[in-house]
């Protein structure tokens, strides 16, 4: 086998594994789970290994390094530096690993998958994958299923396909729908392929409609409009683009007002919220304000990679009582986590990428003379992928799709494939590596593979022990013992230490003869968690509850005051402070705290506040009337 054949072999195998990543992630519930992302991590390591072997066996390897690669490199280095200075080492490390995986995958694609057929294979694979997932989504919608695979979803009545959230599924479709339509209108395809693409576009449009994602609808509309606008710039495609626009408007109107508007999900989702039920956008605005406040307090470097959720309680607005995970705005989340420095890097990359698109446009635009038919797969991909990235960018204003691995991976791949077109359009940015370049590239790839491998094995072992505790039939102390094995593997995971403490606390509250020892052990684990995550007031609150249980109310108050400082507007924290005053016998103070907790969250799941408020009221009434109205023991 000659060098050219070997080089072609590695190119094909790299393409196969990139496809494996892009297909697996959406099917595996967007790869947001630990196990699923570890598979993505492992497949990326294979791609990196194959790239290293290709460099090794190719005597005259060339690298493609356009300006945007410098931005990718700078942000990757910034992620590493920010990891070493982060307050919460564990979460910062996971975010850094994810960032580096995206960076390596981006560089692997633009240096190995530059032929126009590569872009077409990837695009068609994703389009027809989306069709299959839309079929599953249609079944979910028609049967009102509350499951995604074997996981119970909280979005019954809305289609989410193989994604947990319908909004994330909508983002997946809004990226691929413009791509399918661009190939349908401008691609050089066989008639059968064009027909299949037409059906694929209809399926994706219906699937997008059944998500009831308003942000997804608007982003998809903007993406399709942008794609049609690009086609309008070419005389050969104007009529087709205009006719498609009319068909989309007419078909969408009939579908929405003739079918969707009569469904229960549409009525619940689209009707304006009442004054007593704040809308989804209002909650998002509150989370955006918290992100902005974090950024202002940590202007240059942010609170830390993936720290938003863990710092949120200090900045919590009263209406938002749940943990948000992300800010539901990728740009504000970027500023909150990475600061102005990170924002400058990303904005610079966006500007450089758009400038590269302008240069690429000249090379991919078909000739407009009267003798050409204007069909071009390169132009179709350029139009569709550019519109897809625009849709992703717009949807990210109201959601956190860039933090959903499946969508981020597709976005990174489209970005890389579009960047690769710059080579054909300009003939620039490619250079011979030379011996020194080959050694450096292989050293970086080998280092990345080794690090990802060690971290992947470590996290996989940790996750194995954590998943074994997900069995409510196991006794509490056995579950704690399993988590101790997890913490031995990953001693920086403060969520594990908190859960161990909780198991000991709950066992202590059962009142066994060794309840004091169990409570003391729980407090040891809570204090360990305080050191790992000084921003989590629940550890302080847990210590306070244990001390109240042991009758040491004055000591408990110190911990609960610190818990309140870390979560001043959290209904659960406030309710537990009220419980503390009940235990201490100060019922007047207890009523104040319990009533505030109920004002923050009056729903049935605020069990502590709602239960003890009635007891406190009766006790205060009893004291006022000098009568004992409560049952014995109260």
C-alpha cells in the first residue's frame, strides 16, 4: 500500500469516527449524562489517535491553520489557565475537559475532512438521523408519552425525541432544517435524493412544531430566512427560494392553525401567562440578571468555569426557587463563568469567522451566466451550514444549547467544515509541517490522549460507584459506603461528600442508639464539603440540623446564619431556619421564618414550612389562651 492509499485510509476512518460521535450524541439523550459523554470522550480520543498516526505515516503532512484556529488555541489555553485558578476544582476540570475535546475535534475536522464530499456525507447523515428521531418524537407527541427512552421526562405533551428537553431538540432540528432545504434547492443531486430531502424537510418541520419551543421556532425561521436570502443573491435560485418561502408560510400556517392550535400543549404553552403565573421568559430574565450580577462582581475572569449554578444561590432572585443549571443565555453565561477575558476571545472568534465566510463566499458562489445551471453542493452546504450556525447563535440568547454536548458537537463540526471551505476558496493558510511541526503535533495529540484517558477512567470509576447508590432499597449506610468508594477515586467532588453526609444525617434521625455518633459523622462530611465548596450553604444547614437534633441549639444557629448568608432567598434554607426555631422553642421567631418561606414558595413541595407553620400557629394560640390545643408531645 503506497503513501497516498494509507493517507486516504486514515482519512476515511477519521470520517467514520467523527460520524460515530455526531450520531451517538443525539441518540444518547444529547450526551449530557456522565456515561454518555465518556463515550464521546473515548471516540474523540480515537480520532486524535488516528490523526497522530496519519501524521506519522505521511512523509509530507500539511496543516491547515486559518486565523480562527488561533482563537480556538487561545481559548483552550485560557480554559486550562482558568481551571488552575478556579475555586471549585472538580467542576472546572470537567468544563475544561469538555472545552478541550471540542477544540481537538474542531482542529481534527479542518485538517482531515476538507474534501467537499466529507461535508456532504456528514450533512446527509445528520439530516436523515434527524428524520428518524422525528419519527420517535411524533410517537411521543401522539401518545403523550412522558418518557425519553427509559427516562421519565417532565415535558409530557411536548415532543423531545431522544433529547430530554424539547428546547434542545428544537435546536438540533433548527440547525439541520436549513441544511436540508439548501441541498434541496441548490444541491447537485439525483432526483430520488432530492425527493427524499423534501420528505426529510417536512418531517423535521413537523418535529420542530411539536416541540412547542418558541425560541426554537423563531431561531429556525431566522435560519431559513437567512438561507433563502443567500440563495436570492444568485439569480438561478431566486424563483425556487421564493416558491419555497411561499410554501413554508402557507404550510406552516395550515399546520399551526389547523392542527397545533387545537392541541392542549399548544394552548398551555402559547397562551399568555396569567398575572398569578409568571411566564417562562420572566424567569429567564431573572436568571439573566443573576448572571449579569456575577459578571459585574467578577468582571475580568468570571466566577469560574461551570460555576454559575454553584454561585447562583448567593445571587438568587426571589421568584426563582429552582437550581437553574445554566443561565439560559449562553452569552451571559459565558461572561458569568469566563468573564470579560473569555468574552473578548469568543467575540474575536465570531468576527474572524464571519470575515472568513465573506472570503469563502467568493469561492463557493456558482456562476450566474446563462449557460450554468447554478447547482453546487459546496454552495448548498455553505448556505445551509451558515444559516444553521446563525439559528444556533440566536437560540442561544434564550437557552443554553452550547452547553448541550450533542448540539455543541454539531455546531463545532459545521463551524469546522465551513472553515475548511476557506482553503478551497483562497488557497491560503496551509503549510508543510516539517519534522519539528510533526513532532510538536504528535506530542500535543499524545498528551491530550493520555490526559483524556486517565481522566475518563477516573470519572468512569467514580460514576460506577455513584450509580450503584441509585437504589432506594439499599440501607442508607450501605449507600454511604458505596459513595465513600467514589470519593476515594475523586476526592474533589463536593456533591458526593454532601450526599454521604445526608445519608448519615437521615440515619441518625431514625433515633437508633448510636444516633449521636451518626450525627457527628454527618457533620464531619458536611465540614469536608464546606472546604471543597465554600459557596454551598446546604452543608452549613445540614450541620445546623444535626446540632439541633443533638439539642445544641446555640451552636446550630451559627451554622444556619451562614447558610442564610449563602442562600438569602432560598425557600428551603429559610424553612429549615424556621424549623430550627421550632426545635429551640422560639415559636414567634419560627413563624416569621416559616411565613417568609411560604411567601417564597407556597406550593405543596414546601413541606417543612407548610407543616410546621400550622403547628407554630396552634402553639402560639395555645400560649395566648393558656390552653394546650396541640396533641401530647407538641
